[in-house]
């Protein structure tokens, strides 16, 4: 097909693609998506799962085994009450919402929609508070003081956990520094030093997340009112496709209305950014330097994924030098000072990169198509990237001058091959201290196409299910620590490799122009994705072999099989599409389902165990079907990427084909 002779209708479809996407969002806002998420079809927060309860309570009140027995009874009652709400008011709401499918909801329908959502959310809040009230009855006085923070943690989950909340907030999730802090290896004294600041932060973040959710819901209602007032209240998807002129006028109305009503949402989102950045600075001054760097690295991975990781080889080499028993004391001390100095320099540059990203986001709307402004922003970011790379080159030169090229290269090779500290672990250990891998915290979760590692929460689930004696629990902890160290070296780096390869498909040329390479670049991305999945599966299998051999007993074979199946299904789910086209056509609603979460939410007592046995009866078929669906999804996504590499949106002025 010759893109130079594209029809006017086709050109308009591409030219106004982001506007069209927002219009489509208005159309589907009131539609309940069946099977899109467990429990409430994604329109409402899911009930508190057993894993949620474990993570939140262990973070704040740390119940003992006797308390957990009572808590599980309370939780069973809660799940039964939530199921009744889901099968009653929530199901009725979703059925009524689906009846509006295909047309733009009216202002009255939208107001009714918001009112009914608020009422159901109030019911969910009542159930949540009742559960926490019941839990409080079995806690000690010193534990009860932490219950308000448990409530806030659930509120944040409610505000940010539903599909609707994530979509309205831009598709991502709000970074929670208190959750990141909980994964750090803090001593009691270090934790106490930031506890008051952390409690204040949790209150501020919860309040800000609630305001953002309210503002985004109000924004959609105001946009629909503006469309109705302009005469577009009866517009449907077919009308948009068949009447390009009217669609264009509608998009202009949306653009003008958004400039006004979207400002409130942008301000609320900026409030969260400001709270997080301010608290990160405060924590960084109160925590030990290495723990502060861990916190910062995880926060960057979650909130600023566009800021690339640096090559860790020199850092690993200096860490090895600091731990070395063969280098002189003065060289080890100089290596530690050098590492600290580099971290300070790098942090300063990264602060500028975050500032630039924040300014760009603060003034951005879905309708920004100014190539000159985009090029200027990209140029400013590239200048900071160049400054950072130059600092890294100087860091390596200093390390080579200190240690000598031969020793530096040997340490780099040894560090890369060893099971010592992982990339960016932040742990500059004294010479007489070996890294304690058994207590290694959960590393930053790889994002996008890289599967998530087996984290601390999952190990907690395994421990509760298997209840191993102390010596077997120690084996599990040690094996998991080793697993996380290796994951950081063997699996996590794929995230950056894939991001770099993806940028070679959708990026900027040296003079700022868009470019799009040939299909081999697309194939490179998908080969890296395959390698990441293979590496993750290999490491998971090795850890499971240790669990089966040294942690579980023969009588616990069924429990091990359930653990293994749940992990296999989680890793085997298709990844989200990374394509610029396709509009989600490659995703399967069923792929997002977690059978174990459904069982946990809907059943309790003996029924839960019976359901798990039924799942095990179909384990082989479930695993194979999950793998086939993931493979088919990636094949479809690869095709979309290839199409995207040929036809690429260049600006608001139109589109053009890029020759492969």
C-alpha cells in the first residue's frame, strides 16, 4: 500500500488517533468489562486477598500464629460478604452499564453512573473497615497503635487498584515509598528514624490518591457534558468512523474542553509527584547511604522507567575491591570514597532528569502534537544523558587509575560471574562482612515484558502453606536470597536491553526526527523477550527443585504442585502489547484471570481446598494453554510492531510511511 495516497478518512484516523482513543474511552467508561479482572470486572477494587492481608499486616502489626488463626476466620466472613455484594449490587450495576454500550452516555447517565459507583465503593469501604475492626479485637495494645496505618494501606489499594483507577491515572500505578521502604534491610534503629516521616507520608499519599481518583471521574463527567452541549451527545463509534468531518469537529471540542477540565486532574497528579519527590529527599537524608540508594533505585524504576540504568560493571568491580582481603586498606578506602563520590554526582544528574520529566508531564495533555516542543524536550534529556555517560566514563578512568587496568578488569569479570551483591544493591560491605543473601530484600520488579521475580510476599505464602521447621525455613531463605542475587544479574538486565531495542524502533534520530528501522529490529526485541522468559523459567525451576528436595516433605507434594502451578501460570501470562498500533486487539480478557485469586476471593474454608484440587486435576492443560496463549499473543504483537515499523505517526500534520 502506498502511504502517499492514503484516503482522507484513513489520514484522519491516524492524525487524530490519540483524540479518538479518548473519545472511545468516554464510550466504554460506563461499560462493565466481563472477565477483565477478578471479582468486580475491574470497575471496583477487588476484595482484600489472603496475600494482601499477609503483606499489609506483616508490615505494620506482625500477627503471631494464634492471632492469624482468628484473622483467617474474620477474613473468610469478609470474603463471603464481599461475594454477596459482588453477586448483588455490583452485578446489577455492571448489567445496567452494559446496556448503554455503543453510544456516548448522556450527562445524566454519567452522573448516575458516578453516584452508583460511589455508593458501591462506600459499601466496599464498610466491609473493609469491619474486617479491620474485627482484626483489631485480637491484637495487643502495641499492635493496635498501627491499625490506622493498616486502614490507610487498604485505602491506597482501593484508590489505585481498580482497572478504572489505573486507566484514569494514565495506565500505571502510584509509587508507594512506604511499601518500598518495607523491602529494605533496615535495623530497628534505622526503621525508627524514618517511622514518623513514613506515617505522615502515608496519610498525605492516601489523601492525594483519593483526590486524584475523584478529579479524574469528575473530568470525564465534565467532558461528556461539554460534548453534549456542543451537539455530539448522540455520537457513536460508527458515526466517528463514517463521518470524518464531524469526528474532527468533535475532537476539537474534546481538546478545548480538556484544556479546562483536565487541569484539575493534572494538578492532583502533580501533588502526588511532589509528595513522593519531597519524601524521597527526606528519606535519603535519614537512611544510611546504601539503603537510601536502594530506595532511590526502586523508586526510579517504578516512577521514571525512561531513565535508563547505567552499566553496572565498574560499580560491581569497586564493590568487589572494597570486600577484597588482598588489596591494601588504603585502596579499599579510596574505592569506597570513589563510589560514594560517583553516586553523589550521578544522583545530582538524575535529579535534573526527574525535574525535566516532571515539568514535561505537568504541562502535557493527550493532544500535544508539537514536534518542535517534543524535539526540544528530547534534546534536553539527551544532554543530561550525555552528561551522565561522561560522568560514568570519568568514574571508570578513576577506578582504573586507582586499581590498574588489569586488576579492574579482573574484578569486573569476577564480580559479573560471582553470586555476590547484585546490580545497584547499594550494599558496600565492610571487609570482614560477607553479604547476607538469606536476608536479601525483594529487588525492584522488572517491568513490561520481563517476568516478575519470586518475591518476599510469595515466599511468605509458601512458608504459610508448607510450615517448614526452622532449619528448612533457613534453607528456603538462603535459596531465595541466592535466587534474587542471580535474578538481578541474569534476568533483570533484559528489561534495559529490551527498552534499548524498542527505542531503536520508536525513537529519535540525531537531528530529532522520528525514525523507524526494518523488521530485523522488531525481531531483535522479541528475541530478547523470549530469552528473558526462558531465563526466568530456568531460575524458577531451580528454586522449585530446592523447595521440593530440601524444604517440603513427601506428604506435601500437593502443596508443592500448587505452588509450582501458580507460579507457572503467573509467569506464563501474555505481556501487554508494546505496539503503537492495535489498540489492545492482541490482549485476551481471560489471560488476566488468576484462578487462585478467584478461589481465594470467592471461597473459604474447606471449599477453598476442594477448588484447589479441581485446579490441580487440570494442571497440565492449564499450563499448556497458558503457554500457547502467550506465544500466540506475542506473535500477534510482533506483527503489529512490524506494521508500526513501516507506517509511523510523525506529527499532527499527517502521517507518512517510513521505508524499511
